[in-house]
């Protein structure tokens, strides 16, 4: 019998598939991409080395009769095989998150490598030729000289060339014979690492603990106040790893942080091969950078980068580890932070988790000794101090267009001093809804249990959940009243208000509607160059940005999170406020933070004013222990979506009846989801939890296979392990 190949396919089935190897193929390396027939289609799959019960990837035995086995169509030789390290990591994710292995493996690939169309990869690295090393462009060709100087420090990726708008200059250098595109670049010139700022006493103490840990697995939680120099710690440790000939992976939560950090790394490590990966790249750029990553020294990327092949990996950094963006909310609902820890453990290397406001899960692990806790309590810049935080009690100070008079005066004073301000409102759009004062109609989304948000500049009503859009009606659909009002305030309306009140101020709005990935580089230059007086924005502004002349942070309308049914709401609010507050006074000018609230006596604000994350975290951990909530317990959420709520709840009730009983596992009643309807589907959920992760995993493993047998079928169901959003 010809050899049998086990293939993982992108299907919802938790199994591998057997295929015959044609006579002209003796063997297929594990991780190779293959094309196989499946039903009436040809699918792309990943060859597996082994399956439980199968010793090797190829065998002469199969449970499928020989007459029914189909042949592998082809093995792709125009794209690399997935490495054994990535295969092991995907298997871990499949086991832990109860998600089909084939779907995970295919999702790790950039889109252009997932289909059968021939792919001729563009050569990803631009390097100097021998002639280019000594070349001198004409004096007028200044842009070519800039690129030439960059190439003399080391190879540049296509995406870096594209992002810096140097494409035509690269073409000119190639035409002159001074540069060329290559598949595998030589190591960059060993230019000395750029001068580092002097380390603080706290940073020295941290390095004394971290440097001996290189080369072995360990999780190190770096809890440092904003501006304490966490990034400097990363850079010093990365430098040591790179000098050892190994690679570093740095995970960040937001695309917006990529340009700033990439520039920081390039300045610090001239001559090193640096690649980036994030969803803001085009499909072509993502593919090019993914193919370039194995030869890079440092990979900087968002969530999905954790699955990138890096054969010499020596260190993983997860910056802003608490951030919700690290948890995927559909498909494979994985936590990139937790997968990074698993990858570090498999590779026997350290992982650094950095944050000014660690997740309670990570902080509890540090307090228990599972993680090493390293604290940076002082700002790193000489004379930089943590900002004063003041509360404006809205029970006693009236609002005018969403602003108190003292807040407006603070903006005026900061503007007069030539300093910059940040105004934070975590609600994009012009207003949360359109309202009829005659009949109380409020713009509903026809597909969701949510309101349509008013986007005045686009003259549209938009749903931020399902994407539905409509024109702004000329009159109320309920009573015909033409005098419709904007209800509440979003960042667009706030920008309009501030422009009217402070006509001399140069104001920039930062939210998902106004920004595109490459616009962040331009924004950073504008802010650092003094071309912006006031930044108005959402949570996009709160993460990692360093603006030395920003001395005032004004925070509006955050009280809703104080009384949310989500048990993590106050944890997230505290983190968000600490992050926003951290943007003020990062250099030698003192900072000031103003918060408008109707509940100034809430414990959250008391700890916030003292910059006491540890105190508030311990308070929340005590509450969680009393209520048996994570991180004291572990949770799994079974989500169901159907055309009717009755169907969704019925599915969950049947699921509860067939669930394996376990004395350490609790199961709660099925309930509608907080957002009960999205995109014309009704949503419900069933929660199970346990103090034992092992017991919970055992129950879910036994349960998962039975869920697909429940009748009648519904539109969609999914398991969310360690859910963060309900």
C-alpha cells in the first residue's frame, strides 16, 4: 500500500484526514503545505508529523479503506513549511482552546499563502551591492542619500521602504547598481548599539534580576508606573539577546504603537534586521514581512505575530500585557499573552509582561510566586514626577457642552503656556444617538439591540456593532417631527465644541474614524514638532505614546463603568484612567490630570489619586475571592447564536443537560447575552467555572464532541476559554 499522509484542514472538524501519497512523492516534510481533494473542492492543508495513535506522519495503515482514499494533488514548493515549533504551538492552542487544529494552522499563515494560486514571493530585503557601499549620489538626490545611509546600517524590508515613501528612491538605487532585493539578507553591519540613557537605580536592580534569567523559561511581570522606563528594560535585554545571535519578539496591543516603537528600535539597533506584522499592512506586505521574519533579528507585531516562525527566538516581550486587544473575540478566541507564555515555555526562554496596570490574572500570579514581580515605582526622566489628579464633582459643578468651567480654564491656561493637552472621551462619533424630543424616539439599529451612532461629518447613522449604516432622517420616523436632536457627546462633537470655545487652538482628533495606520507617524511628528495644541480622542490615545510637552490630561464621562454588570469593568476603568493620566508630565514639566465625575467618593478614585495600583488591585482581588470570580476561578463561556432567542436558549439548555458532571465544576443557567442581538442573530450564553483548570478542561474536552450532535441546529455556537467579554 502506498504511504498515507495525515493532513490538517481548515474545517470545523477536530481530526486529521488521511490521503495517499502519489507514486512520484516518496515523503513530505511535516508542516508542508499540500493541496488535497475534499468533497467537491480542493483545499490547502498542512502535513502533520504525527497524530495521537500514529507514530509518524506517513504510514501504510489507515482506518479508511484503501479504495476510498484519495491522492494528494500536490505539495507546494513555492512556500515554506511550518516549523516544528509552530506545529507544537498550534497543537497546544487546539488542546487548550478546543479549536480545530487545521483551522489554527491555516490562520497562522498570511492570506496569500492560504490559497492554491501560484505565489511568487517578492524578495523581501533590500541590501547594498558592493558598488553601493562606496557610492555617492548627486548632491541634489538627497532622498537617495538618506536611503543609502540607512542601507549602510543594514538591510531594509519592503514594508519599511513603503512606509517611508522611499519606493522610487529604491528603484533609482537598483537602476544604478547600488542596491538589490534578496531573499535572505546578510546580518546587518555590526554598528555599535546607539547610546542608551543612563539607567536608574530601579532599572539597574531590575536588570540584575533579569539578565541571569536569559536562556531559561520564566515569566517576569514588570510593573512600572507610566514613564518609569519599562521600554528601556526591554531594549537592554533585547540587546543582550541579539548579541547572542538570537531573535526577539515584541508584542504590542495596538497598530498605532508600531511606527513609534519601530523608529525607537531602529535608532537603538542600527544595522539590525527589523520586521513588523500587523493587520494594517496590505496582504502583500503581510506576506512579505512574514516570509522575512525568520531572517529578522527583531519582530514587532500585534496579536497574530505570536504564531510567526522565528527559528532563533531568545526572548518574548508582551507590552501593555493587560490590554484587551491581546484576546481575539471571534474564531480562535486565544489570548496572545497566554500563547506567548506557552511558546516561551516550549522554547525554554523568558517572557516579559510589562504594564503600569497589570491584569489581575498576572498580578495574582506574581503575588503567588508563579511569576517574578519586578516593580518600577519612579519615573525614569530626571525631575519627572507623577501628575496630580484632581476630581471635579459634577453634583456641584455644572456642565456646558460636556465641559465644566474649571476644565475649560485649565485648557486655556495650558494653551497660553505653549504646552499641550489631551482630552479623553472614550466614545467615537458625533453623538451616541439621534433623539426626538416629541415622542422619545431614539435611533435604533434594525439589526442589533443597540443604538445607531450619529456621525455628523459623514451625515450618517452607523452601528458600531454590525456595521449597518443609514442616512440621517429628515424627520422623526415615529411622529414626523423635523427637529431631531443629537443625544450625548462623542469625540466629533467634542472636537467641534473645543474648536468653537478655543478658536486659536490647533486641535487634532484621534479615533478609529479619523486615523489610519500610517497616519500615526505623521501625528507623532506633528505633536513632537509643536504643531498640535490639543489632542481629542478615545482609548487609542491612552497606550504607550510619549509626548514630552503634554502637561494636561482632561478625562470626561467615565462614570458608566463604575456600575457596569461586567465584573471586570472597574479593573479596566482604573487601567484606562491610569494610562491616560500617564500621558501628562512625562518630562521635566509637572503634569496635571482632571477628571469630571459625579462619584468622587468611589474607592477607585481614591486609589487613582494616590497612583496606587497595588492597593486597588489587592482590594479587587479580595472582592473576587469573596465572590469566586477570576482569577480565583477559571471560566468557560458557551456562546450560541440563532435566528430566535428561544432557539439559542433551547440549544444551551440541551447542552447543559448533556454536560459531564464534575464535583469541582459549576454550571450556571443559560441567559441572553448583554448585547442580545447583533447582525440579526439572537445571542445567549452559558457559563461554567471551576477553581481547578484541570477539572474545567476535562469537562470541556468530554462535552465538546457532544455539542455538535444537538438538534435542531442553530446558526453558530462557540466555546470561549478564559472569556474577557460577556
